[in-house]
C-alpha cells in the first residue's frame, strides 16, 4: 500500500486529474487561445501600407497617366468618365481625381490620405514626364518587434486567458460540487475547508504554467513575439493575475447554487472586462472619464503590465501599480468570498 | 458510559414547515437505531442536525459526549456519514475517491482493505460515473467507513437499490456492528428497519410518535394479522361485527384493512358476510402485521404516500 498523502496534496492531485479528464475544458484552455492568436495574427498581419484608390478622367493622356500612377506603390489608379469620377470622389471611393494635361488635382485637403495621394500622384507624373531626382533616397521601414498589432494582441490574449480559465476553472467546479452535494459531503469529513480552496488554487497554478507556456511559445515561433523585459517579472505578473482571477472566481461562485446562475454571473463580470480592458484594442479610445475605472479592473492591470514587460521591456517600477492593484483584488475577493461561502 | 448519540428538545422550523418539532433521542453505543417515517417527516433534517450539518433552532445534541460547537473536528474524526443522494466526482476512479477521503482522517483502514470489505475490488480503477446504483452506494458507505468511525450515519442507504444491492449493504452494516460500531439510519422501508435495527423511532411531522424494538412496536397493534380486501359494491363497517377476533377496520383507497387475531377464524365468515350483503369480492390479501400497519394505525396514513 502506498502511504497516505496529506489532504492538500491529495485534493490538488484530484483536481488536476479531474480537469485533464474533462476533454472540452482542455480545448477551451489550451486550444482556443492558440486558434484565436492564429486567426487574429493572420488577419492583422502587417502587409505594408494599403494603396490609396485614385481616379483619372478619361481622355487622350489617360492611358499614360494610368501607367505612371500604377508604378507608385502607394496608389491604385483607375480611369473614369468625368462625371463618374467626380461622383466617386464625392462618395469617398477615391481620394484624388486627376484630369487632363497638365493635370488638375481634385481632392479634399482635409483628408490625410487625399493629401498623400496628391503628393504621390504628382511625383509619379512628374517623373514620368522626365523630372530627375536631385538624389536617390533610401527607405528604412519600421517593423520592429513590439510595435506590430500581433505584439499588442498576444499580451491581451494572455490576460484574457488568465481571466477566463481562472474564473471558470474555479467557479464552475465549485458550483458543480455544491449542486451535487459533494461540498456538503466534504465538510462532513474532518477536511480543513482552507485545504479545499487552496487545492483549487494550486491546481490552477499547475495549468497556468502550461497554458501561458503554450501561448508564449506559439506566439514566439509563429509570429516572433518576444518578451523584451524580465522573464521573472513576466512570470510574477501571470502568477498575480491568476491569483486575482482565482479569487474573483471563488467570490462569484461563493453562494450560487446552479450552473446557469453562475454562468450568468461570470459573464456579467467578464464581458465588461473583455470589452473595456484593452484585449483587442487600446482602452484609450474610451471617454477620458471612464479611463480611471477601466484601469482599476484586474484584466486591465494584467494587460498593461504584460505589455509593459513584453513589448516595452520595462521593469518593476513601471508595473508596480498594476501588481498592487492585482494584490488588492486577490485579498478582497478571497476574504469576502470565504466569508460568505456556502458549503451546502 | 455516555450514549453514542443523544439529543433533547431538538427544533428546526423552516418558513413553511416545522421540520423537527421537539425531538428527544438517545442511542446507546453499539446499538443500531432506525428513524422510520414517510418522506417529509423530518428524518433527514434530524439526522443532519445530529451530523452537525444543520444548525438546530433549539435543543441540545451530544455525540460521544462531545458537542458540535466546541469539538467539531474531534467528532468529525470519529463519525462516518453517508448523505442522501450524494454524487461523488464522476471523473475520479473508485480508488482515487477512497484515497482522497482517507487523506482527511488521522486513522483508518487502507483504501485497498475497504475495497475488499465492500466488494468493490473489481471496480477499483473504474470511474465513479460508470458505476451502478448499488456500487455507487457501496462506495458512499466506504467513504463513510474510511476513518474507522465509532458511529455510522446512513440517510436512506438503500432507497432505489435492487434487492441484491440492498442485501449487500445490509451485510456491510451488520459487519460494522459486529466490530462494536453504532449505527443511526433513516429509512422508509419496513423490512430494512425490522431486519437491521435494535430499536426504531417512528417520526411524523417532526415528532417521535413511537419508540421501541420492532417486536414491541408490532406488539402494540391490537391484533397480529391484517386482511385487505375490496368488493363491488363496497360494504359498510357493519359487515365485520360478527367476525371472531375482529379488532378494527380502516378504509383506504376503497380497500378495507381489517385487524384480526386469527386469519383462519376470520376469513371464512368475512367472505360469507360480504356475499350475504349482495357484494362480490374483487381482491383479498392477508399478511402478518408489520411496522407499516403500525404506522397506519398511528397516523391513519400509509408510509409511502403520507
């Protein structure tokens, strides 16, 4: 007979086993974030600046102008009838209308891409007409790691994943056990109640290492997303984020009796953070008055801290406010959650 | 030595029902005591108060001379509980479940020994979700025995089980008692109570309405035999007055239940009497009086549908 292990260890092992045997849960924790990274990474891949559509009014010079404008990498020219061209310009389908020789440029100077189109088109037509450059400049394009959309996205997805697996991983299991009266059965033994909750947290940490590791490794190999700052600090942020969300999950699940009710409550807590906390786009776009509240949310703190360390390579001083934020969320939600926890 | 379980003046009122309403009980060490009653009588509330899972509104409980307020952990180490309809984790195996429960207790048999005692050895690596009802219930009882308890609490241990599984569970309880264990169980099966229990308390509306050994309780019925019959058209009570050894009759769901001294003396005159009144017998059954009949005579209702 193997010796009897301490209850905390046994509870943690059991949690890990139960989770691994739940195939659907495995997909949502590991597969889904990877698929999301792939899909969004490709959708927003930097494929160079887009060409600005411009129009040329038909006439004897139109064919030559079309050839000249097509040689510019910034323009996408097309020939229109005079009235048609004006109509397309008015509708914003094209940014510039070129008419006659010497050409008349018709455009709205209030629109930046119209001004760019005007400069690019003039350049191309002048060169085609024989103008020589005074010198040959060389372009240096900025495509640094840390500045692309995928660099913005990966920390956001990491944060989102920490939140959803943390909250679901605890909330669902606790409510399910309460519904099946398993919680009641457990408190009918001499088990320490704290062991039960700590074991849930420990099993989360086991999976945390795997799920963060998988996403970071994938983002590195597929999109060359790097962690520019300290790995230790990065790990600390993930750990504190996981504790905060485990606490929040415990709080949300502390009294609920049915899976339906806990699902609703989870979404009530998580959906606002998905939208506001800068997972897919910067929360700076929200009204100024809302920003302090958004910054107070735990997911915002995780995302901001991860981006600061991963993309900007910043140190502890820069992310300290976010770490404090997460610590407060952890303490408050565990204290309140345990106080009101319903075992039966 | 103080009793294994004792309570006085137990009360638990819910907004819509007085689940337990002034209940006194004392169970000696080594005794098997059965709480018998229909659904909703207050059996589960009573046993859960004794198990320290429900706080009573009033009254005192002592378990092995200890009380829940001061000695919860000590009591938990020394009692084993099987709740009504607990579902253990489906995704764990039988052995994993037992190892988990074993880890909560200071002492107790090894999970392997328990598997043997409860004839679950073949199922040791099966998932709990794949077990039959009887196997699940044996596992639940194994989880109750895992800390080598002095007292075993079983809340309707055999409800919904097939006859063979019931027998297997009864054997487990009998073996536990042979080792000196005390058992408190609730049931609404008469045969279970008669077979397993030294003493029985009949509960209705949160009160104990009768208390004694199964023999004593059945002895309280005026007559040892019961005749049940239906006829078309129904006869009135006057038809029974000249039956020898007749004691009492109750009419339930169109069937007369007659308490009589001797079946041989009572059945022939009953048949003659019914026919003489122009009625035809539809059904007629007889049995020796049981706790069920006692419950009916005490409350006027049947256990199952009360």
